[in-house]
C-alpha cells in the first residue's frame, strides 16, 4: 500500500513537470498565440515603427484572427476598425480605393490598424496604457478622462478607467503582448 501511494505521488510529480515544461515551451504556446499574416504585420510594423508583437496582441484580443469579425458597435476586420475611423485613416495614408468592405481584407485592415497605432503612439507619446485605452474607447474619451482627472493614465491606476470593457481590454492586450514577445522574440 505504501508503495502504491508513493507511485501515485511520483506519477503526479512527473505529470506536473511535463505540464510545466509544455506550458513554458514556445512551440506549444504558438498553438494558442499564432502569428498569421506575418508578412503584412512585419512589413507595416516596420514601416510605421510599431512593435509587431503589440499588433499581434491587439489582433488576438480584437478578433481572434478572424478577418470577418464584426462587433456590435460596427468595428470590422482583424483590428476591429470603425468605418468612420477607417475612412479617416484611408484619407490620411492616401488610400484612394478605400471602401468600408475592405476593412474585412487583411491587406487593408492590418496596414490601416498599424498606422492608427502609430498615430496614437505619437498622440500619447509612447504611453502604452493610454494608447491601448484609446484604441478601444477612442482618443477623445481617453483625453477627456485624463483632462478631467478621472484616470491618471498610469497602468497602476487602470481601475480608474470608467469603462470596464476598456480596463479589461488594456489588461488583456498587455498580457498577450508579453506572451508574444516571449514566444517570438528570437524569430523576428
């Protein structure tokens, strides 16, 4: 009986070690954190000086890499761009053949979303929590929260963000961003 008890404990320890090694291995994590549209993400991240791992974290959070994603409020595509924002971005980057349906096409949505991240990065001077909050809730809303003292803009004060969805969004993207950096840092 004593032998069976220790055999079960040893088996559980071995299974635990295997599980820990699996969960910490990059090849295993790539199943849950894929890198689709790698050429587009790398090309436009480089062009607009945006971290590709941040782009991946945003796409994973926004659409789970489903290019036909459509939110209840009307955001479309991989990076969940609102049609009005898409129209504005298209004018800014001089995308002459823009139509709202193109937001569902990765070759349009990804460069537009990355350009928008670059724009927000400049607006918020590289402050990632503010950038992410504004990507989710809108630039004007975040500026209002900051100007009215509703949110300090600091990560440690994320619980001050008045929208629960935006709080969770910022946390989720930051978590996924760290995972993507850990998995793919050596390959890009």
